[in-house]
C-alpha cells in the first residue's frame, strides 16, 4: 500500500511497515506451531544430537591418540593432535546438521511459498 504524502515520497509509511512485519511474524509463528515437530522435546533432542556429533569424534580421536602414544612413543603427543582433529571434525559435523535443518526450515516457510 502506497501513501500519497505531500512531499511526494511514495514509500510505505512506518505504520504500514509495522503492520506488514507483525503480520509476517504472526504467520511464521502460526506455521511453526502447526508443524508440531518443533516442541521442547524436539529441541532437546536436537541439542543432544549436536552434542553427540561433537563428542563422539572427539572421544575417538583421544582413544586412537592414546593407543598410538602407548604403542609408538614419540617426542610429540598424538593424543593432543587427534583431540584437536576430533573436535574440528565434530564441530564441522554439527555445523552440517544445523545448516541442513535450517535449509529445510527456510524452504518450507510460508513466505517462501508465496502463501
């Protein structure tokens, strides 16, 4: 909706932008509630999934590092190196999960579908 203001500015006024923004947020909120998937348990499950996706590669790196250090002693610590590699792999894994979920959510949002 355009406003015809005396100064010739045809941009929507602040009231129209506010109404539009509130309507858009309400639509997203109702859509999210209707999905049924995004409840507290889903959030805790996702939090746990991300935690395990970081913890497992980290623990595997530590275990392999300890085994290498005990089997073939050297001047540097394989445990510390594989710990850092495990944390890095775990964080990349968690980032991939979150990115994928975000893409799925954004793809299914009402304003993306033109509703």
